[in-house]
C-alpha cells in the first residue's frame, strides 16, 4: 500500500544535512563527543563526554558516566531484585577500565553495528546514523525503503537470510557490536559463538518496556554507542514535548471515552491485552474504558470465547484484532462477530497503517521512535474531536 511520509527525526531533513556537513567541516569543534577528536594522548583528568543522557522512562537499561568511559547497564527486573549485565563503552585512544571481559568492553564511537530487530532501524534513522548500520536480520520484514535499498546495494548485510542467525556472515561483515534481542544473560549458542570470536552482543529488551516513551528511549542506548548524546537529547526532547501536548489534550476529558475490546480468538481461547501490558497502557493513556483494566498481567490475558464475546456485543470499538486487515477477514474467523457493535459501526482498527507485502510493519520500526504519533492515532480514534485534523499513520480502520 502507499505509505505516507513519517518524520523519523524531529529535526527537519535540511537542518540534519547542514548539521552533518558542519560536523565534517569543523572536525569535531561543535559535535557531541565527536569521533574525529584526537584522543591519542590520554588525559585522565579530562571529561571526554561533555554531553550526557539521562534515562527517565525506560527500565531495561541505564548508564553511569566516567571521565573516559561509560558503564552501560542492561537490566532485567524480577519481583525482588534486578539482574544487571554491564558493558564498558571506552573512548577510542584511552585505556580500558579494570574488571571487564574483552566481550564486555566496546570501543566508542562504534563504526559498524549489526542489528537483529526492526525496532532498532527507526532509531538509527532518527540519529541519521544508517552509515553505521552494517547488518540486519533479513530484509523481508523491513518497512523502510531506505534500509532495504542499502541491503540491495550490499551496503548492509542480511545476517539471518534463512531465518537463523548465520555467524559466518556476522564475522564476514566485520561488525564491531551485534545488537540482539533478549534479556541480559540469555543463553544462545550463536551469541556465545560470536562472543568467543570477540564480538560483543548487546541484548536489547525495548520490547519489554510497558509504555510508549520507555520503548522510544532505547534510542539513547544507540546514541551511547555512537557518542551522539547531544543529538539524541535534542530529538527526544521534541518527542517528549509533542507527546505531553497530546496528553494535555486528553486530560481535558472529564470522563473516560468509549469502551473497547482487544485481541482475537485463537482456538478455544481469546487473548486480550493484560491490565498492566503495553497494549493497555496505550489505551489507558487515551482514557479508554477497558473491561480488564484491573487485571495485573503484563502480557496477554487468556480468556474463554464467551467472556470476551459478551463484552464484544456492547463495546464501541475493537482494537488490534490479530492479523485481520478487512472486515471480511473478521467474519471468516467467526460469523458471530457481525453482531458486535464495533463491527456494525465499522469501528475496528489494527496496526497495519504502514506495512509491506513482505511482512514489514512500520509500527514496530519508525513507530518505536514516534510515540507521540502513535498516541495521536489512538486519541484520534477514540476522541476525534480533540485532533480533528490528524490523519492516522500507524493504525488503520478495517473496511
């Protein structure tokens, strides 16, 4: 389908281009922790990172700054403790700190990065850093025309073209760091093989964040690798501002909005968004009534068909009904859905506003760094009077 233009970065393209040229000409005079700066003579008293980030929304990672290195902490939260895996991000030309294994020490700014998740791609684009992206999982599920073009031009290597990570391709691509998907300390034979070969593997858990800004803030982890703190701070501040402006609009509503159900039946069970899940967080932010708002599940909640069906008969909306893209597909699942109020009023929405026939879904790509646009979409759906001029980007109404 024809895709709309979406602002990956809050800065205008022209400004970004001028900024990039300025970096080249000035050789680091005004850049954020510039890569071109001469650090061959180490000064232990010097602050090599004048621009720094703080992690305000994400709970899956953090950073501690030192004069010439950064401690990147990947965090996994349990009920009563936090599991932490730390990496030393060391400014090139300065000594490595003590206490870190070779595969836990990364020279920055990193020149070549591999990524195994499409959620990272929008982050690289936001930072105008696709020239550092040298490997992706497979082009099949990529939404970005720009990234797929770089794959076709063999400037970016497919690291798992057959669906399984090919360690030989990773080694041949000469990437310095591989960004994988998983929890800290996750066991994976391919990851272990790469670490044995000297390639650090950073396990990104942005998908475990339970709110929009938390997921978006993982762009700061990539900024840490590239010494792009100044750039990411400016861009993220604009995102936060737009996001909060939409929240202020929603706060004008004195009562909750219409009721919605979520998910789709699978066999004898219906999986809906849990009351503490990311899916419900988005609805809650937009002041929507939800039958399972008091549930404590952080993922999907498994219910029997009849329970959800009763709510479906009276709910005004139906959000994210599985992979269904048309009303006809809804009835193919179960003809009884025609009795739903949401079906009769044609108020059923999915997250396929921007997708490719190969399976790419931009909701999980540029949408990660555009939480304000996702929020605008949801507010436009449930409270159209608040954003009458907004056209849906990531969500689409089933026809």
